[in-house]
């Protein structure tokens, strides 16, 4: 067993931290919360040049051909720096499943554009039913000649406002089940019949509602096989939930660091508050939570990356990290006193995102249930 | 032991309830952050006037100051109803902080001048205690008040001043003797917020609301007749808050309302994804919250009972504050869990359940365990004053 990073991975981690310290100051994070698009082309192009956008895309499609695990290393840093923009939707989710399920022509058309920063993509699974279970999908795609016609509503779609293509999970067989009833479509943003409305959210992230009214999609734009779309959706949820854990780990680690810095510095009763046992116990509990996050999260990602069965590990990680990160933020606030409750202080940027991340790809209740099922209880 | 309220108390509770039903808009979901919008504030002022007419602002005040001298238990019930309904209209700094202090330490002239406007709901007070360098260690405060003829000249800054941007007057603690031990050089002054030299800077909290402020004092001249009690005795004057109910019943009332809202919402949306049947984990969690809320409520009732028997609750109030505020956070968190992905939507969103109230409560309650004495300080009090353990 070796739980360290190898040389290449260390290099990736260190250079990511250096770059983001320069290119992603907290002022940018704050500005992007207010910004409609939520990212700058400058940072995006920069990430393309660094090879990050194509990190796990095969070399023949203009990427770096690195693994999902390597991508995770980068995510720990983007989580730490709260990097704004569609990195998760485009790179972690879309490019991964396009690589796995795309036809040769889809891949050679789309992947190089993602790698060089010319195309933003996202995945639309959830609907007003607000669940990641297949029975929550009501959006239908009905065959009409060589086209499919999509009708329904997607909700909580990240970065839909800015995406060039949206990978939409639709029901293609009313009586079908997870093995044959769903299909994924690659939908161009300019297709007529789509209405995208931004949502106001706790994290000021860029989520949206998309209403589909008779949106006609050519059968060439089916991703994977007709009827086999739930496999893809499930894959997105697995990749998404495990990768979210790493992103959250990066954030939690930073919250711990901020809090320790603060309690060393803040003086009350003539001594640093970090010298009070109550605060020391708070910090110890935070450190314990962060340590717990690190290895369950990397374990899940590692299993996926190695192609091993990973369902149980993914759900253990997402259940634990979702709760732990929220606890870390809460204790962080408690240890900061009133200053941490202000909008001006950076802690709240993490707390609000922690909630959104907790909810994404299944919260702790959802994943705890899967763990229970995996245990056979 | 007898847990029943007297008939009188029950009648009063019904009166309060009836009044609130009548005065609050039918779709009132409550705006506890009323200081952050003009509409909210104006409604608060209107309610304050009406409560004054009823005599309920001064429910606990002695008759000689125009109060109703109501029993402690009636005060508990009143505060419980107000909190459950999220009704605005109470200036807690004027009514619960300034008034009892003046009744004990004020001059006759001060009582005449300051108490009637509070009783009539005509002024708003705020509390200028905390400073950037002095939070839990309040006695280390640095704002200076120096004598110059008939006046004090105040320089320094106060922070986290709730309603500072709405207040007419501020209860100020300032240092008048820099050589004395820290508790012995502090003086309480009543300061008109319109005095030249005062400026108020908004601080927006993490829920995006403007409720507290930083207040700056630049050579602010305060007449000596606005000194409360003796010079340099302000620390002890400031500690005179014990006359009225301190049950902390508002915490369980607020939490109970949140739980009731959630339960109502779940029932209104059967066989939706808010339906908890088959979701044992969340059902248990919500049930736990209902249980904890009842525990908190009983702790509060006991504090009210102790006070009504002439005892001064001490560790009991600290136990109530730390347990109940932490419980409120758990309740909000549970609500967020139940709402799932919808929980993250803010009040502006057409999709937001309960008009985004749970989301806002979740964010705002991060401060519950900080304001008016942090959980850690409460536990220190429980351990030292309550259990007799040695001080750190
Ligand atoms: C919403 C809100 C409204 C407020 N309104 C007002 C107001 O109107 N007027 C006013 O004057 N003030 C107000 N306050 C200020 C409030 O009284 C202070 O926030 C509180 O006293 C804590 O001080 P602090 O924030 O400086 O934290 P600090 O005192 O710096 O505490 C930071 C952390 O250290 C811990 N700590 C400190 N000392 C010890 C110790 N001895 N042992 C163990 N742990 C310790 C604390 O518990 C906390 O976890 C408000 C605060 C909030 C959040």
C-alpha cells in the first residue's frame, strides 16, 4: 500500500496550487458570484493552456491522457480555491462520459474543443422531482422519423446558462426500466424549443431550470445506445459524487487552515483564543473530520480510476464527506465568533458552497441508504 | 408538581394568540430579519405601537412605571407566542435591557425621560457593548469617555451593533479609567444616535442581510446627566438584567414553528419527494427534533418557574442558551435535509419551498450560538459558576 502521491502527481498538485494562488484570488471568486456567466474566459483559457481542461481526455483527442485519479488531485485544489466556472460540469462529467460512451465522430468533434477551451458542456439529469433515482425522470424523448422530440423540465442543471452542449437524460420508453428505458442526447444550446432560466441558490452557483418544448434532436446526437442511457446517468452520478468529495476535501482543509490561523491570532482575556481548551477541542474535531474525509474520498476515486467495483466506497465517501464538511464549516464559524458570520469574511464562501456540494449527486441520506442496501440490510 | 397553567394565564395566552392572528397578514410567514428592509421595519414600528396600546410592551414592568406587573409565567407565555408567530414589534434593548437598568440605577429624571417613550413604542434602542477587540472578553473594551466640563467626550468604535442603523439611542459601555482593573474603569452612558461625531457603517451578514453595524464615535459629546449609575461602575450596572423573565423560551418556540412549517409542508405535498414515508432516517431525525424542542421548552418553563419563586437562574439560563441555540441549528439543518436539492433555493426563486425560509434560517442560525454569549462561554459559566469548577 502507498497512500502518497507519485512525483508526477506531486508536481500537478504543487503547480495547481501555485497557479491558482495567482490566477484565482478570492476577489475573483466573489466577483463571479455576482457575474451572470460565473467565470472569466481568461481563467478558462489559462486552464486550457495548462492542459487541465483536457487532463483526462485521451491524447488522440487533444488531451493529456491522465487518469480520473489525477484529475481528482487537481480537484482538491480547485475546491480549495473555490475556482469559479464550469470545470466540474465540462471536464469531470461531460468529457469523461463522452470519452467513455461517444462515437468516434462525436469524440473527435467535441473532445478537442473541450481540451482547448472552446466548448463548455454540462449534464442534465435532475428534474423537479429533485432526485437522482431513475424514477424521477419524466422528460420524454419520442421518436419522430430520424429525430427524437424532447418534452419536459430539467432542474438544478449546473452551468446550463453558459453551456454550448447539454447532455440530457431522457425517457425513451414509457414502460422501460433502468436497463432499457432511458437515452442520453447531446443537445446543442441553439436548438429551438429550450428555455433556460437561472436559479437563485445558496451558493450563488450557476444552476438553471431548462424547459424543453418539442425540442427536436437528430438520432446522430444520441450518446451511447438508445435505451441504455441510465448506465450513463449512473456513471455521471458515480463520477460526480466521488469527485465532489475531493473538491469538498480541498474546501474543508482550507476552512480548517483558516480557523487555526485565526484562533492563533485572535486574543481575548489576554491570550489567543486558541489557548482555550474549548477552542482546541473544536479545532481537533475539525482536523479529525478533515482527516476522515481525505482517505475515504481518495479511496472511492482510486477504485473508479482502477476500474474496480466502487459503489459502496463512493456512497460511504459521499455520506461521510457531506456531513463532515458541513460540521467543519459550522465549527469554523463557531470558533471565529461574529466576524465569521459576515459576508465580508471569506468563511461564508465555503459554508454556502459546502451546502450545495452536500446536495449534489445525492446527500448523506441518499448515500447512507445505498450503504445500507450494500450491507444487505 | 403541576404543569398546568392557571386559567388566567391560559386566557391571556389565547388573547395574545387572537391578537396576533388578527394583526399579522394571513400569509405572514414572518420576517425575523425585519431590520434589513424598510418594509419590514415599518411593519415592526406599526406592531410596536399596537403592542404598546395593549400594554404588552411593558407587561413585566412594575405599575409605578406604567407596567402591568404581570407574572413571570405570563411573560413567558407572551414571549413564546410572539416568537412562535415570528411577530415583530419588541425592542428588546429598550424594554428588557435599558428599562430594568434604569429602574434600579437611574435617576428620577432619567426614568421620567427615558421610560415613557420605550413603553409607548416611540423609540428604538441598540446595545453598544462589543468592540472589534472585545467580544467574549467584553471587560477589555477600549472605547474612551473622558470628562470635559459637564460632558463626556467619547472616542472609539463599537461593532455588531444590531439595529444600529435603525436606533434612536444607544446603551454605551465606555472606559473612563484606564488605570483601574479592567472591570472597574467602565461607565454606562446613554447616547443619542443623532449626536454629531457618530457614524454607522453597515455590515452585511452571510445570509446577505443588513442587521448589524459598526458604530464609530469621533469626539462625541454626551451630557453627564446621561450617565447611568456611578462612573466606573458601568460593568456592574450593565449586569443588571435580572428583573424580567430570562427563560429563553423563544428558542424552542422558533424551533417548534420551523418544525410545524416543515410538517405542514410535507403534508401539503403528499407523494412528492418531500414525502417521508419510507425514509426512516429523515423521519427519525425530524422526530428527534420535535423531542429536543420539547426538552428545551421544559428547561425554559422551569427557569420561568424558578424566577416566579424568587430564585435567580444562573447556570440554568446558560444551559438553556447553549442547548437551545445548538438545537435550533440542528432543526434548520434537518429542514435542509428534508428539502433536499430544493433546500438550496433562495427566497427569490419560484421553486423555493416555504419561500426559502429554511435556507435563510440555516444561514442565519450560524450566529445563534455566538450572539449574547457564545456556547463556549455558556459552558464556562455552567462549569465554574454552576458546578464550582476552577476557572481557566
Ligand atoms: C448576530 C449577532 C448580533 C449581535 N448583536 C450585538 C449587539 O447588538 N450589541 C453588541 O454589543 N454585541 C452584539 N453581538 C456581539 C456578540 O456579543 C459577540 O459576537 C460575542 O460576545 C462573541 O464575541 P466575538 O464575536 O468577538 O468572538 P470571540 O470572543 O473572539 O470568540 C471567538 C471564539 O473564541 C471562543 N472563546 C472566547 N473566549 C473563550 C474562553 N474564555 N474559553 C473558551 N472559548 C472562548 C468563543 O466562544 C468563540 O468560539 C452580536 C453578535 C452576533 C453574531
